[in-house]
C-alpha cells in the first residue's frame, strides 16, 4: 500500500518531469502536439483545483452563518452575491455581451465588479501616500536614494511633473529602462536559478512537500 | 437613456462611495461592499471557469469532436476531489504529482533558456557598435537603453546586485564596495517600483472620480450627489449610535 500511496506519485513526478524536460529538445511535430495537449490538460485539471478552493470558501462562510457568529450577515451577503452572480452568469451562458448588447452578466461585470475592483485598488493610493509620509523620511543614504528615485519616477509620469521639472520625464525613463531593468534582471536570474534547482529536486524526489503530510 | 444604465450608474456610484467611506473609518457600509466584491468576483470566476473549462475544453471537444483522450485530464482532476473522502484522500497525490511533474519538467529548459541565458546575453553586450560611416563607436547617449554607456551601467547593476545576494563570500574589503553598490541599485529600483505603483493607483483613483463626476449628470438622476449625502448621513447616524451605546466612563 505504501508503494501505491508514496512511491507511485514520486514515479509519476519523475517520469512526467523527465519527459517534459526532454520535450523541449525534440523539435518534432509529435513533440509539439504533446506540449499543446498537456497545456490543455493542465487547464482542465486547474478547473478542478478551483472547486477545492471555492468549496473551502463556501464551508467557512456556511459555518459562520449557521452559528450566527459576529458579522454573519456579511457572510450572507457574500453567499447571496456569489450565488446570484453564478445564476445570472449561467443564464447568460457566461457572455457579457451578445451581438453588441450587454447581458445581465455584463451588467454585473460593468456596474458592480469593475467599480468595486477599481475603487478597492484606488483607495490604496491614499494608504501608500500615508505610509510613504511615515516611512520615507531620508534617515539614511539608502532611504534618500529610494526617496529621490520614487519622486523622479512620480514626477516623470504626469504632465505637471514634466512641466515643473523638465528633465524628470527623460530621467524617469532612464531609471526605469536602465537602473530598474538591471536590478530586475539580476533578481530574475537569481529566481530562475532557484526555480531550476527546485524543479530538479522535485523531479528526483528530494522535495516532497507538494504530496502533503498525513498517513503514508 | 436605457433604464439598466441608470440603475447601473446608481449601483456603481453607491458601491464606489461605500468603499471610499473606509477612508473615514472602518464601517458597515464598507464591509457590505467588501463582501459583495468578494462574492461577485468569486461568482464571476466560477462562471468564467465553467464556460472555459467545462464547456469549451471538455464538453464541446468530447461530445462534438469525439476527443475522448480528454477524459484522462478529467479523471486526474476528479482525483483531486478525493481530498473530501478521508480514506481515498491519498489518490489526490496522483493529480498533484502529475501537475508538479509536468510543471517542473516544462520549467527547467525554458527557464534556463529564457530567463538565465537570454538575460545574461542581454547583459554582456559589445561595448563598441558599428555606426555606418563612423566605424566602431562608443555611444554615450543615456536615453538610449542600448547605448554603450548604459551597457556598462547595466553590467555593473546586474553584477553588483547578484553579488549582494551571494552569501557564500563574506562582504568585506572590495566585496563590501560591490555589495554597497548593489544596495544602491536595489534602492533605486524599489523607489522606481514604488513611484510607478503610486501613479498606477492614482490613475485608478482618477478613473473612479471621473465616473462619480459623470454620474452627477441629471440624465442619470444625479446619483453621485444623492448617494454621497445618504452615505454621509448613514455614517453620522451610525457614529452617533455607536457613541451613545458606548458606556460612559466614570
């Protein structure tokens, strides 16, 4: 039984890992077809993973409502809005518009989801500004450099900034395209090396945390 | 104007103002909008996933095109759901093993090629470029990211930042200078990322305020003005109720 529960999953990982690592070096139509198919397969399996996540959300809020815990009314609102959106979405066949005309699902998207999402992220502007005020005081050389770079980029992104400091536009572009790009590149190289190392560890069974704990 | 657009304007304005009310303080109107946002977003994702995965990737190809091989990923996906049956939960490992194995296998050659070799290739570029009529030239133009001067700056930036994160060598002597240079580059990048994020959020804020201004138009029934008044009134009433229900300190 341990073989089925522990060794077979590791064997599946080893074989699929080696096969799809080798696939990159085989420029044959059959190899390309295999890649296309497995990409579609992963999308399908990912859909089932969503069921796991959503059912967990359902469960947490259902318990809150059943026990009438503090704030259960908000959980009820969440439930109703979620089920309502699903019902309307299925009724509209998942389409926001048909022949250019907005469906009920499109109405929910345009007049509920977009304003809610936009405003939720927009209020972050205020919190970022207040956080910056508290933490951006140039207490050290590094903090001063960070502050100056941030101010230049902010000024360079708006017409008023370019009007007040004519050089800020070009300077902002230089910071983003050269200095920022070099740091992003270094971080990307570091992260990529880590990704390759982790992938090798997973394929050869040295890293097994993805299998979870529990009984053998 | 269509009635659904007018109702939509009222709903959008109300929800926008409810979320903005958080700038005053945490309150039930904000919590209502917040939970509504989560519910609608999850519902939207479920419908879109159903449409993409169940309808377009499973049902249509299998029933209409006879692609029976797609039953294999369906079976693997179903194995994931065995998590809900304690005795059979171990079967879900097969699904995770498949996903992780394929993901790791696909990642290794592609990450090496696109993110390591390509990035190094773009970092270590020739310093002299061939300009027609001028021959080999060293370009000083800072505004051109591909100029020779910028090539040197990028090379210094990438090397120093990589060295800063390389902890196998103690950062002393010349190494300390290189690591300090790396920190300066990192600080500039963090500052730039911060500035860029702030401006992106500002852009969203301007978008929301533009909508609110548009919805003050009489053709919509001035929802921005009415609902702004109603939101403020609700907050004041709730604030007073809250303060009157708080026991007075002796």
